[in-house]
C-alpha cells in the first residue's frame, strides 16, 4: 500500500498543506492548515467505488486502467513550517 504525506508549509503570507508540488489554499494560521491537512488525509483513506482512469504519461502515451475503490494509500501529515 502506498504512503502519501501532506506537508504543512509557509505559503503566500500564511500556511498551506502541500502534496508533492501542489499547494492547498492559503490559511491564515498554522493550526487551520494543519486541521485541513488532517481532514484531507482522512478523506484520502476512505474507500470509494472502483472507477476507470485514463492518463497520459510524460512521454505522451495514454494509459487506461481500473482503480479499485478499496485501494487507498496510508496518509501522514508532517510539519515543515
């Protein structure tokens, strides 16, 4: 099972959580960003329905696959701020 980690960081005059290179909206306080990251982490672990996914890789090739609704990652939140 994969692991994803949300990072709390200073961003745009406030705080945000970040996953990879993607930032959340900016929150006024560190605590608000942390709570939002924890909520996102919990939602990420909830099972859903299986669905078809079509995606393009960095070489421009398209792929089609089925993502199981029960195949959810483990999540964590780290404070980098």
